[in-house]
C-alpha cells in the first residue's frame, strides 16, 4: 500500500477470517478512500485516509485493503 492508493476498510469478521471476503457474510464497509499519508510509528504504520464521503481518519494498515 502506498500514498494515492484506493482503499477500503476490512470488516471485523473478515480481519479474523479472510476466507469470508466476498461471501454473503462479508462485513466490509462499502465506502472507499484514498491514502493521503503514512506515519511510521514504533509499533504500527498509521495511514491517513480521505474517504469519498468527505470524512478523514487515521487507520492502522492491518485494517485496510487496496481495491
């Protein structure tokens, strides 16, 4: 993942059970966002995301997937 990538959040179930992605019980939110910046912390990489619905947030990389 890098700055400029189109991403979306992984749902809680899909984070724990990747095989659920694309099934009827896939709980991934449908909102997409664009990676604006990354902060390499001591324990985690934190990605700043500008969501297409106008919000912005900082998210751990393990909770995101590139579309």
